[in-house]
């Protein structure tokens, strides 16, 4: 039986070990696994070996918006970033709000995806907030339910959604945003907005809806996940809810942990929703990562065309890309600076999202062989023109990074290789 053996790598949290893969699964781990005739050997000497990453919040834009990104290009970008599973959000055309509409997306995934793609279904029909989807028909075909890009505005609708979700042990993943509090804002309602005459988005527009949803989830016993949190108030609400035993988890993005609103510049590389917020918010998010309040990192990879992102802070589309820079950015700004360990970074990029979203894969014996090889000391400069993603807009463009993905294996097969180029 042909094996793939990853030899001589430093397994994060364990030490130097070999890993043998047979038929797409981890078959053996240990020191100096003997190589037999016909075995394929991947030398990992000098590299870190970890379970491949999972991003539970991406936008792959198909069906409906293939001029921004395609499932093929988005999953190639994910593999380059060390990811073997991504979960695309439902702001598509058609919206995956029925079995029929979901099939349109799933057919493209089956044809073009380079790694595992687990789609979301919408919470409401058309993501319009007025009619609940058929949770029973959809729950076993998707990773979770979300109206991402829109907060569910009506309390009763969210209660109905959670009531149905509980029946099937389904996960509700909420984009939390009170629309009546936005008031035309497009960046954080903070010092930069005041200095430069921009309209701000207040923090309450996020945390007020998180507070509402936690109260409903606690009462009903629903599994509830908060998308892309950005405010100190949200961190505290989740922390207190977890202490009470509420089934709540949350994610934040690399940009919220690294930058503040005073880092903004007058171009659309700095425009996303929710916005990058204050230094106090960033500090609270970092503390939430350190103490386990924040379960995972998600990039909210959101490609747009150059034209859509060339209209300045006020008029450009919301969203930046992130799959190809996430590990390097977090390694550079959190691990290398001693904020968290590499082991903790792997936990929040791989282990926790797999656990919460019940996704297979890893590097333990018996796991589906989803593995990433990392050079944590490699220095390189981000060049968005070299991205696999069709989206090129990131505030990391041109910045020096330390740490990079060398190779990604999904189901034991190499899906990205920067080692043997």
C-alpha cells in the first residue's frame, strides 16, 4: 500500500515527528518511520507541521458574481494560505435559501473546488428578513445558517430561526448589525472619522444585536456563532455568556487584531464591515483571543473588482481579501511579538473552527489528512498581483511579513506547493 510520509518536521505542540498518510488519512505518527519502496516522501526538515487551517467565513462569489471571484480561484487562494476547508457565505444569486438554489452553488463546488467547501444556507428567504427558510430541508446540507451581510432585524424572526435550529442541532451564525443605528456610516465612529469628516458606524450597531441574540440563544439552548466581532462590548457580552453556559462562539478577523481606526488611509483597502475600530476595541479583541473568549480567526475574505474598490472610503464596496495573508499577518503581529504562541494560533485557525463547525480533518491518527507545512521564519513582501484570488485589495499589500505556507495537503494530496517550485 502506497504511503505518503512527511519526514522530519516539527509537529506544533509535539516536537519532531514523521507522519504517514495512507488513503487520505493519518495512519501513523512517530520518530523515524521507515520508508518502504514506493513510498512518497515529503521532507519537512526545518518546517513546522500543523493541522491545515479552516476559514468559516469567506465569500467565493459564485453563483451570481463571478467577476469578483470564482470558486476555483477562491479555493486556490485558500490552499495557498494553508486552508483545506472554507465556508462561503450566502450573499449570492440565487441565494441558497432552498434545496434547489443551494444545488446551483453545490454543482459549481463539485466541479471547481480545489479543497473542501461547506456552504451556508440563508436564515431567511432572499436574506430579506421576512420569511424563514426551510431549516428541516437544508440543515444536513450546509455548515450553518446565516444572513451574512445583513443582520436579522426582527426579534421574532431570530427567535423562530433559533427555535427551528434547536430541533436539528443546527448552528445559527449571525452578522450582527442594527440597521437603524448605521445612519449612513461607512467607517468606525471614532477619532479618524471626526478628523477627516467621515460618517461613522457606532459600536452599538454591533453589540446591541449580539446582546439580543445571546438572550434568545440562552433561553432556547441554541448553538449560536457571532461573525466578525469588532467591539469591546461584544467581547464582554460573549465572555459573560460563556461563563453562564450559553452555547455561544465567535470569530474575529486578522485586521481587527492588528490595526485601529487611526491606521486608516483615504482608500478602500481600509473599508470593510464591520469597520476597524479603536485602540480600546483592538486591545479587548486581543485579550479575548488570549483568554479563549474569541474561539477562532476568520478572514471574511471578500473580493471585489478593482472598479468597485476604487471609489475611496465613502463610496467603495465593503470588503477586503485575506486568505493568502492571514497566517503570515498573525504570525508576524501576534506570535513573533509574544502576544500568543504558535500553538495557540494553530488552535484558533484550525482546531477550534473544526470543533465548533464539526469539520473533519487534522493530523491525529485516523484523521482525514489535512496538513500544512509552515516556514515560520521566512521573510517576504506581500504582492497582491501574485495572489491566486481575483481580489487584489488588502491593506497588507507591500508590507513585510514573517512566516509563510510552504505546502498544503488535503485528504493527503498536495493542493499547494511552494517547496518544489
